[in-house]
């Protein structure tokens, strides 16, 4: 250890390195949470003693005056992704012995957001989690002095926000790559709403995979997450035989697209392959069963909770975690066959 290392106070990451564990495990030991093996707990405690580590003043204050309650704000309509994220976080918080106070908002203007925040702060919450479906939710809460840590479940990676999200870009990239590997060269995209950060990342991943393979990305077809918008998107393609695959930005729009194609006499996947995103419970029971990108919302909930604990203890965060979704191949995708 050099002179500079001796001069500065040890932090949670120093303890983690010395003990050979993750900083989340150190957080669990410091919070006296379950599911840490005795030998691991002992290594962490020994490292804490050796480094003379102490949580920050703010963290010690929270430990002694904690309400063990987290405020959770959800925005927008109760779509599958945000709703599943809420359930995943609730379960992770319960396992960490925290209560969750929820404020749900359809509107994300500044006055509505301020009212929701003030309601939660009046309950002495230790931190706030924002499930931000749209950019406006982030903009609204960033203008409010919170006084407690904030973690936003959002995929834009906005500077100045502790963000946690499943890697939407990677999921869309992998979905498109799957179609390319099946020989498809004209792959259309049915996008989510323009103000959705997840939708924007999925468009970016689709474009990137096409570009890397020298393929052209046509203008995305507009959707709004509903099956009806997927149906209407392929209605506008009637008579167009120049494409062989569609990547829909969620499973519901993929369902609508399959319905619309079948009504046009187009077989899935013989004529056109379709892949969705999310892996909703119904996806494997579509006709045909849907190839899709599965998001692990239980893992996301655990990641959000461990991030909050880290902030409560140290007031710092090394890097925003981004769990990676994975491809689930079913029967809605197949090799490209010319329809010309």
C-alpha cells in the first residue's frame, strides 16, 4: 500500500477487495442482512477491522435513525415491464427487511412529481426509487431537492442520476443478430413510443446490429406497446414483399403483428419471422410460440436494492449496473426464404 492509500480513509470497495467479495456482500454484512455464509461474513468483518473502515457520517446517521422504508414512484401506464420491475423490487426489499411505500402516477409533470415526493418524504423514507417509463419523469424529479438517495430504473444513462436498468441496447442487438444469423437481410422494426427511453435503446440496438452487417435500417414503424399498434403497423405493409423479418419492441406488438400478417395470408415463420421483447408469460403460448428477449425482473429488483444499500452506506456508487437479457428461441423465427 502506498502513501496515498494510507492517507485516505478506506471505503467499501477496499473492504470488498481485501475480503475477496463483492461490495454488495459487504453491504449485506454491514446491514446485518441474511443469506451471507458465516465464513464470508467473518472475512468481511476481519477486513473491516484491518482497514479500520467506518461508514460515512451520513450512513451512520441513517443506520441509527432508519425507518427501513423505501419510497417507490412508478410512472405511466401499468405495462408489463414496469409492473414486473415493481414486483421484482418489492420482493428484493422484503428479503432485505425493508417496507416499500408506493406512489403511482399517470402524469409526470413537475407538480405531480413534487406531490408524490413530498408524500413519500413525509413517511420518513430512507431513499426513493423511480421507475421511469418516460424521459419526462426523470426531468421532473431532477428539479426537486430530495435529501435522500435516489435510484432511477431507466435506460438512458443520464448524467447525474444513479441509474439501474436491464441492458435494452444489448437485448435489441441480440434480437436483430439472431435474425441476421438466420439469413434475413431486410429486417423491419416496430418501435415503442417516442418518449420511451427503453424504446429508444431498442431502436439503437437494432440499428447497430444492421449497420455492423452492412444492412440498411429503414424508418421504424410506429407503435405504442399495444397489440393493436403492432397489427396496424403490418397493415401498412400490405402488398410489400421486400422484408422477411420483423423485430417488435415488445411481445404485445409482436402478437398484433402476427395476427395482422396471418390476416394477409402471410405465414409466420415460413414467410416472415417475428421476434419480440420481454418474454411475457403468454409468449410461449402464442401461435406460433414467440421467439423473444427475456428480461429477468427479479434480478433487476435485487440489483436496485443492492444499489440502494450501497448508497445508504457510503453515499457513493462505483458504476451503474446493467444486467443483460437473453434470447429465447421458439417457433416464430426461421431461416429466410424469398417471397419474391
